[in-house]
C-alpha cells in the first residue's frame, strides 16, 4: 500500500508541474481552459474515489500521459504545437498532426480504464463481449467529444477555432473518431496482458 501511495504522490507531482507550465502564458486562455478541464475533472474523480476504488498503477500512468497531452495541446493549441510544426516542415505534411495524436490517445487511454471498470464491476469479465464493449465505449466517448466541440463552436463561434483544430480538413471529425477507434483496439491488444497481471495483484 505504501508503494502505491508513493506512486500516486509522484503522479500528482508530475501532473501539477506540467499543469503549472501549461497555464503560464498559453496561446489562448479560452482554449486552454477547454483543453485542460477534462484532465482536471478526471484526476479529481480519481482522487475522491481512491479510498474505496484504487485503480492499477497502469491506469494512473496512462491518465498522467493523457493529461500531459491535453496540457501541451492547451498551452500551444493543437494546430501550433512546435514539435509537430517541425515535423510538418521537415516531412512536408499539410497540417500539424498533434491533434491526431490527441485523438489516438482519446481511444488508447480510456480503453484500459474502461476495461478495468468492467472487469471489476460487471459480469463481462472473461467474456468475449469485454473487448467489444471496451472498444464501443471508447468510440462513444470520441463521438460525444465531437458533439461537445460542435456545441462549443455553435455557442462561441470563431472563439472555438483553436479548440476545434480542424485546420481546414472537412473530414477532421471522421479522422478523429477513426483514430480513437484504432487507439482503443491497439491499447486493448497491446496492454491487456500487463493490465491483467496488475489486476491480479491488486484484487487478490
């Protein structure tokens, strides 16, 4: 238990450092808030639920990675992330692809969180419906996020351009959901073994 608590402290420390960096002179304060709020809400839920529902260390690590992606995107905006602008110039890309990374992570990270919740709280454990349900729920989350972007755009107009990050691509919404779908499948396929191992140690 002590080791897990130490791990959580390190997680919170790194989370706070990147959050503070992100908050200092972001490209656009309105966009910054839109991008970081999901991470803040998610971590608050993890903190409040820790006493009665402790997740595996893999979940906490993935949440930290996803939060950092959101914080970096909030600081620079997804269309102006410097490293991916450099990739754009070097390889002749038509757009900054940091947004694509963010939506891939939107499927990759939630897949393990959902898998753990379903294994520990539902009758889907050890059934063929578990991976199907996980992937479908990740795709549903991605679709819901696109609806949130749509709503923000309707309510705020041009102020939401940096948040949408379409960069002139009429198929941006479809690409976002496709990448979340691919991310969830890759995550389930590549991380299930180590995740199951951690679950056995946590639940025993």
